[in-house]
């Protein structure tokens, strides 16, 4: 899969705490995204709000350049207490699923085996897996961590299937809620993204145009362009700043302006 425009993913995490607030934030963010329709926007709200937000999206913005995503998903229907199945998610018009976020890997202890099964389930249900990889501590040896996570999380998939995965380099230490967090430098993020591509090229024989790799970790309206100005960085995932309509609107506007300057095609 290749993408002509940048992609911006909003990860609301377990926020906001009421449906009313979620509807309000969603309406405003979708409105902003519709004004910047050259940018591919994906909003990942908590799954409990999905039904209402999906109805809002399809009733009010049928042409919107926004897709819905979920922040996680169970691997199958059936006896998995507490999980939400791929079919359920798909029925709400969800196109993307985040898999392997560092909060699930390192805080909740999700293993690479489970992550792999979720990636396989997503592909089997035509939901685009957004696979997040990254080291836990800043001094961890990054190439080894990235290569190991990619190989385990994508094991058993063929090249065509791997080309459908959107990969995000998001080191846990850079996520804004992490103690002493700070965004990675664009130069280091770029190196990590090159490492990810190297593994994808070597292991699955993919070509550059078959890989989409994003950066995540403390992205905001101030540092956004320092990442996005690199053609190798296909987009960003935004956590904390996606809960503020001012910040998120600004992020979409800056991305749109950058694309106009760089002459990206619209993907719609
Ligand atoms: P952050 O979160 O932008 O608040 O660092 C990003 C994420 O966790 O995906």
C-alpha cells in the first residue's frame, strides 16, 4: 500500500469520560478534517462511543476524509470475555485498528504472540492494522527491539499482507504520559523509520512504495512539521494533542499547508 498524502491518526485513549463530550469533540474534529480534506485523518475514540460516532460521521459527513479507527480489538468472536470482535468493529464502519501500542505492550503486558494474532485477524476482516513498535527505554538497543517486534508481530504473513500494514515508530519513552517524556528528535525518528523499512525490505522483500511508516510520541502543533517535512515519514499519531480541538485543528491545517507546498496529490 502506498499513500500520496500524509496521514494523521488521533488516539483519544480512555478519554473523554462522557458520550456528550465525545460527540462534541468528534463533531469539531471531523469538521476540521473536512476543511482539510487533502489530509487523511483517522480518529480512534474509545470503543464504547463507536456506535454513536459512526452514526454521526455517516449522517453528517458522508464524504468526509475521516476514517474511524479503534485502539485495540479482540482476535475473534466467541469465548473471549471483555473483548470486542473484528466483526463487531467492522460493522460500525471501522477501517483502522491500532495494535501493539506501548501502553498495551508494556503496561498491560500484551505479548508479541497476541499482537500477531490481532494483526492477522485485522487483515482477515479487511481492517487496516496500525502496528506500533518501539523500544521501552531510551537506552534500549533500538534496531534489535524493532527487528524483533516486527518479525514476531508479522510472523506468518506474506508480503502482500505485510504491505497492508501501517507501521508506527513510537518509542514508549516518548509518549507524553510517560514520566520525563519528550518527542524523539526528527533525525533519530528518521533513523528508526529507516531501520523499520530495512527489516520490511529484507524480511518481506517489500519496496519503498509498499511501506507506510509513521512517527508517534509527544507530537504537537509545534514539532509536527519537523517530522512531516521528511518524505520518509508518512504521518503521525497524536495522543494528548488530539484531545484539544484547537491543537488538533492546527495540526490538520499545518499538514494540509505542507502538502500544498510540497505538491502532494489528494488521495480522495
Ligand atoms: P502522545 O501519545 O501524543 O500523547 O505522546 C501518542 C500515543 O500514545 O499514541
